[in-house]
C-alpha cells in the first residue's frame, strides 16, 4: 500500500507537502500566491466545461520532474496546487502568441499519483 504523504501549512494557510519541495520551486509558489483568484476561478470553470485538447499519461518516477521542467521552459506559471494522500495536482497557465496579434490562453493540468508499483504522471492541456 502506498505511503501517506506528510503535509504542512504555509504562511497563507495553504497545504504544502515537503516531499514536493524539490518539484515546486519558490518562484512557482510566489506566482501561485500572486495570481488573481477571480481569474483562476474563471480558468478552472472553462477547463471543467470541456475536454482537453491534448492528454498524455506517463508511468515512472522521472516523468513528473521532466513535465514540470518542460512547462517552466515553455513559459507556464503555477496557478493552483492540490495535495492528496497519494497524489497531487497542479494547474499551469500561460499566454501564448497567436495569429494576427490574437493571444491564446493555454492551461495544463498535471496529476501525479503514487501507486503500488510506481507512479503515474498525467498531463492535460486546454487551448482557450
């Protein structure tokens, strides 16, 4: 059976997990705290209302770190982090260049799950 993950609360009352300190950097946490709640709520409603444009599921322990590095490299910033007993989810946001000065919003949901025989990282992306 998977081990439970230890949780703690940070100064703004959000649960954090010391096990993920190496994956979620301080710059990520600062953007998470600074991102407007109303904008986050709007984005979350929009992604819940439709299927993702892209989805991938990877098994193995190295995929989470690779996924987060790729998101940061591509200009995404953390806007939501949820911790669970044997999993965590994070939502990443960016504005990307579009056609004829139309900027596109992209949102990626990354879910990491600890399972009996390893871990799974799932990434879903919406083009809004």
